[in-house]
């Protein structure tokens, strides 16, 4: 008899979990669809802007670890992908402060739209030239469409992580990424913003000292 009760209970909870999963999909289908549409629109706009789908060499790659390489910002991911994780953590925190009454799913969509807008602006001649003039990205030609869409994905992953994590864990993750990138590539989101807005010669000299000899 107990075996029968166990089987019935297992069947009931299994069915209930399946129902909950489908209900979640139905509940968030608008957000999922909006996310995919945003990716497609961003990619289409960048193609219209003559951005390269896979980089100048037309080759697909998952990772490029050398920030001084011409393949940086062309592959699916690179060290600067970590700065987009920081975007996600910051967007969650800022939107929690500014729009906490909005459901998280709508805040997520706002973050995705903000990131997509930045990716389009970042790949405009205005920002590309600014990077080349004042930062260590001397040969920067803009992101490939693949890398740009990956940046949006990285931000989204970090935003969703922050949704589930305790605030102190998100703050610790943010600090770890920023300090880790500073030690690893002598650059991070904080330094990137400083150099774009108000370049500091001492910072650029320190960053350039990490460039490998030809």
C-alpha cells in the first residue's frame, strides 16, 4: 500500500513540476521573445552599419585571450567579455534602486535594451575613433557582430545571476572581476570608462607597459 501511495505521490509531483515548467514558459514567453528579437535587431543594425559578422578574417572562434591581437573583440568571447558581466551586475543593482517596483522580468528587458543600445553606439565611428585615440585599443576596428551579441548574452547571464544571488555575493563578484581584470590585462570596466571620458596619461602608460614586445 505504501508503495502505491509513493507511486501516486511521485506521479502527482512530477506532473505538477512539469505543469509549473510549462506555466513558467508561458509566463515569460514575451520576455524570451523580446530578448531574441533584440538580438536579431541588434545584429541586423550592425550588419547594416557594415560590421563584420565574424571579424575581418571571416573565421569563427570561441575565444581570443590576447587583448593586443587583431582578433580581440572578433571572437565569441575575450577578456573584455568579463566587463560585460560587470554590466549585468551593475544594471541589476541600478535598476533595483531606480525601478524596484517593476517586476524583475521587465527590469531584465530594460537592461537588455540598454546593453544592445551601447553595443550599437560602441560600434559607431564616434566611439571606435575615441577608443583608438585615448585608450590602449590602438588598432580597434569595432566588434564583430558575433562578439557584440555575445556581449549582450554575457550581460544577461550576470543580470540573471544577480537576480538569484544575495547582494553581497553580487558585490563580491563585481569587485573580483574588476580587480582580476586589472591584474590580468591591466584594464577593466572602471578604467575603460575613465579613459573614454577623461584620459589619464599615467593610466595609459601603465597599461601600455603590459604590451608584449614584438
